[in-house]
C-alpha cells in the first residue's frame, strides 16, 4: 500500500481521532451540565444517572480516539483495525437513532446534540468506507 492509496483513510482516521478525543474530553468533563440540559428531569440508563453515563461515554470516546490515532499513525496501516473503527462508527450512528427512540424526554438541546454528533460520525463512516474501498482496490 502506498501513501496515495491510504491517504484518504489515514486523514479520516486522524480527523476521527481528534474529534473523538476532544468531544470525549468535553463530554466527560462537563457530564453533569450536559445531562441537565439534554433531558427534562432525571434520566437513568441501565440504573445509572445520565451524568454518569455521559462521563463513562466520554472516557470511552477518548479511548476510541486513541485507537483511531494509533491506527492512523502506523507506517503500514492495520486494515483490520480500520474496519473495527468503521464498524464502531456505524454502531454509533445506529445507537444514536435508538437513543432518540428511548422513552426519555430529550430537550431540544439534547435532541440536537445527539443528531449533530451522529451526522458528524456518519461523515466519518462515508469517508472511512471510501478509504477502505480504495485500499481494497489497490490490494
């Protein structure tokens, strides 16, 4: 695989890494305020307060961003891990749709926040798909 073949996927993964680490850190750091503005009244998911869920989610997103950075930084990109990231991003978009269908009463801010992040991740999905397809054609 040469530099021109994997450039799209590599740059997409770097963008995903930056977005994930920054947004995960912000979500973890401000989990309480985000939970208060995202839903009307207290919300619990699997018995956990929404603020704790947001904090744990933020930490997980940071770890995901670190994985994206690791994959993007390898001299020879591990395509299997790039596919794992691609699948994870698809799962995020699907999960976002499912979360919006939960019986929780999301505020407009909560609804918009979930939709905006899902749309950004969907953009990464499209670019990752194109990058992976380009790598497949080059093999």
